[in-house]
């Protein structure tokens, strides 16, 4: 006897092309079982349902029953292992041993807020590396940084959103994280040891330096940003408008945000000339902040630069 779960399904008419609509009324049976149970079912089927092999002897049937018992015991052991894993991850002080642990934890937490069978997790392996580098690799420490996961958008990779929050609070990790992404997005034809790659990395660092100062200035000056449980990169342009930066500066921030996302989340690495021009425009924005008529903006900018002399 095989312990499969059986499901009878229909295909939605709207999901089928015209030539396939004839199958809309067809019943589809899906059997779901573990790998152990599947292996047992294959053996049982080959021995029992193929008459050319002859009838089974009593000894063979007894051995099949023994194997079936071991498979069922294995299934129970797998269920206990899964439960033990969940208990360990529920221990908020426990570290995530791998990005699989982290993904399982995030998936379970997200179900509490927005039940969805397949949330867009993104590159959880990179997020796991970031959490380890930031000494945040546990449920307790992660929740301290992100008290509620329910506000996360299901339209963007979850790992990218969490990384944004961590990086905003710990800007010194920008270089570590962007280097990870840069290494992944370079093609094999551009070896990291070649001058082109080195120049590109230098341009990436030069762009991120003023961007980090811009982010920190925003968080330091905008009390509403500081009070929110998360930091949203998209808020910077709206803040820039509120404090009266020029239209050119606001537009630069919007475009720079796109470049920042490309770099930080490994979407694409722009060429060196593009990054140099984008960096120059960002420094123009910082100049407006430094010479702003509002003393609180100037103070936030000066504090944001402190400790970032090697970056800015």
C-alpha cells in the first residue's frame, strides 16, 4: 500500500490556448508523495503488476511488506525531522545554518501576514551572507531589525527588500554586499583580475559612496522615516521634494535610485562611463544638501558624512 495523497484537478479554461481548450473538462489526477514512497511504489509496481515476471512467492510478499514497513518508518522519521527543524527555527536565538533555513523561516513568517503559496523570495543566499556579515544571522536579531514582515511587498523579491532595510541601518555593509553582486554579474570574459573589472569595481564604489551619504541624510533628517519599522528607498525623492531641493536634484535621485538597485541587487552593472556621470550628478545633489537654507538639513548631511570619509 502506498501513502500517496491523491488530488483530482481541472485546468482553467482561461489558461488554455484555443487548441488546448478541448482538455478543459478533462480530469487530472496528481499523486503527491515523498521520494521514499515513490521508490517503494516503483518496486511494488514492477513486481506485482507485470505478469511476465510471474506471481510472487510468499517469501517475496513478506519481504515487500518488510520494505513497506521500513518506508513508512522513514516517512515518520522525515516528518519528525521537519518538525524538529521548525522547532529549532522557532527558537529565536538559533542561527540559520544555511540559506535554506533562512528561506524556510521567512516563508513561514510571511504566511502569517500574507498567505501565498509562492512568495517571491529572490536571492536568499545573498541575504544569508549579508546577515552573517552583519552579525544578524538569527531569528531574534533579524526581528529586531524588522519587527514586522507583513509590510513587505509581494511584488518585489523579499530578500532584496530585507537587504535594503539592513543596508540602510548598516551602510558600512554596502561594499560587502555590492561586491557579492558584482562578482555574480561579471561574465567569465571579464575576469576580476583584469583592469577593466578593477576599474568597474572602483566606479561602483565611487557611485555608492555619495548614495550612502544621501540615504543617511534622509534617515537622520526625516523623523517619519526614522519612526517607520522599515526604510523604503523610494521615500528619498519625496523627501527631497518636501525640503525644497531643485527639480534637477529630485530627478537625479529618482534615476540614481534605479542605478543603486541595479548595483546592489545585481540586476545589471552599468558601464564605467555611465557610473562616473551618475556619480557626478549625485555629488551635485549632496552639494545642495550641504548648502541648504535649512540648518537641520545641513546638520543631518554633516552627521551623515561622519565616519564615511573613506567612502565619500
